[in-house]
């Protein structure tokens, strides 16, 4: 297992995209801050300048290429030859992307603290009360923690799609569609007015977890689930997608 993890960390650390992503994230966060302005300072700080949406985009691209590129150039054969079994090869890839996911969230927090400290930035004090009568710093940390759960769910879905589809471009396109259109698909299902109690547990609805935490009044009417229920649903689907992805990967012929 240690050797498989070393291989995956080595490959990820030598991908230019993995190192360019934080710079792209910073630029997008600054752009969001400039676009939304001082009137939304509390929301910007609580959401790390809308970092969850931007990190989702980055993780789709990085995660989708983790498997599909190796399928396309047959590098997966070398990987499987050096790995003791398929389960360890799959798990190592998954754990490395999860570690990269956590690292991106820590970077987003550091960027937010840095942007807040800039003299020209008229941000609110971290002690100001915001959502759930909690200080801004607590809102920010909880938003990032919940977003790690949301993005872990997305990574599981991406791995499942990557094992089903060999084309890198198709996996990225389908993943982006499901990630950024998921809430609208779920809303349309729930707005039909039938079987709401069942349909509210659809996997697309779980993409609302992070947004509902920092904007509960708006997104609760869309998701029809409490924050705790969204957390349970997200964890459940994450486990389901991880297992399903591995079963497909195990049966796949190379």
C-alpha cells in the first residue's frame, strides 16, 4: 500500500496542473471579491470568497484525469503490474486525490486570511456574528469542513464515471454537468410535487450541502432536507459510489 501511495503522490506532484491550481484558485477568489464588493464581506469571508465552487471545478479536472488518462495511454497496465492488487491501486488513487482535496481547502483558508489582512480590503472582523449566531471564523471553518464532505462525494462520483468511461474529455464534461447542474435537476424533480419524501434523497440533492449551510433559508426550500440529513446522504452516496467504482474497475478489461 505504501508503494502504491508513493507512486500516486509522485505522479500528482509532477503534474503542472496540480501546482497551477492554487494560483488559479487565488485569482478566481480575488475576482469574486471584486465582483461582489464590500456589501457582501461576511458572505465572502464565510465562504472563502466562493472557493467551494472554484475548487469543485479544479477537482473535477484533476480527478477525472487521474484514471481516464491512464486508460487512454494504457499506463494503467504498468500500474496494475507493480501494484499487489486492483483494490490497492484504486484505493491509493482515491486517497491521494482526497489528500489533494484537503490541501486545496487549507490553501483556500490561508488565502482568505491573507486577503482579509490586506490594508485596502475593508473586511469585517472575524468575531462578527453571522450564520447560526456564530462568529465569522467559525462559519468559515465549518463551511470548509462541510465542503470537504461535498467534494469527497463528487470525487467518488468522478471515479465511478472514470471507470465507466475511458474518454478523458467525456468524463470531465459529464462530471461538470452533474456537479453544476445537479441542484437544478434535483429541484425540478422535487418541484413536480410527487414522491417528494423519497426524491429528496436523490444523489443530485447532496450537491446542496455546502450551499445550504451558509444560505439555509434559500436552499432548504430547494433540498427539503435538514443539514444533518444532507450530511448523512452525502456520506452514504460517497460510500456507495466508491464501492461501485471499485467493482467496475475490478471487472474492467485492459
